[in-house]
């Protein structure tokens, strides 16, 4: 059942049983997942009014407030949740992330978490959260040490094993990464542990062993864009021509200039207005945890944001461009064209404001189908593409790159396609394609909007 169906079912239930606090809290969580933060806040407050003032209820309320950029109120509600349950790991993660994104100061983000660990030094969940925080504030070695402490508290836990394995891989200890993923897979064979084992095999040069496992996973999870990306990576490592069918940049990736929406004669005037609007909405100085952004803020666009006239106009232009792209895309047997109905439904939208030194790590969008990058305002330092081959990254500063895996591989694979950003240009590409952004240095920010979409209709 989709979250939209969940929300509809819960609303129907509450028309008959309006004093059910658990249903109100479940509705708040569903509304939050759907990007309806105001409705999520109202439902969470109703659950609390019905004397269900649990730590979970205050955390859901805090997340709804944060999505509306009521940041002081959100911090307060996270603090209430943590007073009610001092060892609440998920609330510690959310609170630390909010403080980090607001301040960019790791010591402030970890202050409450470290206090909780002093009181409960053997809590594996708190060590796990500390590891996540340390990784995303840039201390990978510290993150690995915290992950190992969490495993010492709860040996054999699947999530902790896989987290520690990934960090070992990041620090270059591929043998340990492989051993931990093998232990997790042996303890609980599942698609999740099998995916992690395939990652570790590719990182260890065992591409021939990983290939049949990835083929099996494709059969089990045919729409999982991350599995498609991993199989494509294996094919590239083996010089399998099927890689170029999946990463057919000429056929599957397009760029096009947006049309100005009604009421705007010039696109650059419209973009300046949109940039001003988005800059006003952006309220974070640092990146979120477990996302690709580095060195900048990410703004989730809620339903109320998408209703703002300027942003609504932007997405009207984007939808027209998407329809043109899908018509051009046509039909085919690949994971992109085989699902093409010439219509797409947005499943999420956001804006990223990268500061000097900012970048995106290489990633895919596992539950997407069509992914995007729309350039609103760019620094003058965006690369010109004319630097020498001896320094290939300099000329591509701030560019969108494709094909470079977000996991270690033997041999190392680099990007094999680039897009030079231009204001008002929309790039569209399959969600399974590895993509990232080259770092740049400038006093001016790099402002973009992006979204994921899935096929709409039969």
C-alpha cells in the first residue's frame, strides 16, 4: 500500500473514530512522507492532545515543524522527545542533523548524543547514530571507531555489520568490508545483505562472483534503480557491451532550456526571481546526513512550497520539458524506455544551494525512474571545459558527471560523461545512472532544483 493510500485509509478511519491517538500519529507520519508538513503537524498535535504525548509523537511533530522551517520549534520538540526517552536513537539522529545543518558545528550537533552515551555507554543504537553523525561531518575514522563500538555492544546485528563494512570499504580495508558483509549475509540472507555483498565483491575485484548474484537480484527487484546501477558497474568492469546499452547517454540523457512560464517574457528575469525566492527559503548552512550533498544546504520542497506562484511556474515549465523528453525517449527494452508512458508523476522535489568547495558524491535514486537537475543560478567559476588533460577536474568545476560509481571498485572507474550546467537548463536522465557534481571554488553559490519522477499511467 502506498503512503497516499495509507493516508486516505487513516483519514477515513478517523471520521468514525476521531479519538484514536495512534491513528492520528500514523496519519501525521504518512502526511509527512507525502510532503504535507502542515497536515502532518496538525495530526501530530491532535495525537498529543489526546494524551498520547509520547517521545514518538513529539519526534513526528518535530519533523513536521522542521519541514516547514519552524526550526526553533522543531529543536524544542526533539528535546522534548529526548527528555521523555533519553536513549531514543532516531530522535538523537534527527536532532543532531538539525543542529548540524543549522550551524555546521559538529561539537554542537553531538553534544546531547555524547551526554546520552555517557549515561548509557553500552547502548549499540547510540554508538550507531554517533557513527552516522561523525561520517557525515567528515570524520570517517571516528565513524568507523564508533561503528566498531556499536558492534561490540551487539555482535551479529545485520544493520551494524553492513554499516561497519561500508566504512571499512571507505577507509580502504576491503578485506574487512568483505568479511563483515559475508557474515551479515550468512546470518540473514536477504536482498539487503546480498546487495551489500555484491558491493564488497566489486570493491575486492571479485566481479565474476558478483555478476550472477546481481543477475539474481535484478530478477527479484526489477525496478530497484540501485541494483540496476550495480549490475551496470559489473558489466563495465567486464567490458560487457550491455553497459553501453544501459548508459546510452546519447539516447537516454537530454538537456533542454526551459520555456519561461506565462507572464514572463524573458527566462533570465524569471530565473532571477526564482533564485531570490529559493534563497529566501533556504535555511541550512550544512548538508543533511545520508544524502549526496557536501558543502551546502538542501531544501525539501513541500506541497505548500510547490504552490508558491514562482515555484509553481517553474514546475509548470519543468513538466512541459519532461513531456518533451519522454516523447523523444520513445519505447525500448531497457529499464527506462520499457516503462515509458509519455507521462511522469513527481515523487519528490528539492533544492540544493552549494557553497564554495561544495559537491555531490556519486549516487543513484533507488526508488526513482527519471531523475533531474535544473540550474537556477550558477557561479562564474563553473568550468569552461578548456583546461588541459593533465588536470581534467579543473575545467569541469561544478559540472554534473555520470558513470563514476559511488562504491569502490577494482579497477577504479571514473566518469564517462559530463554536462556543463547553464542557467535555465534542465538535465534529465535515468535514476539508475551514477551521477555526482564536481567541486568548485567561488564566493557565489550554485543553486539548483531537482526532482524524481515515476511513470504515470499504464
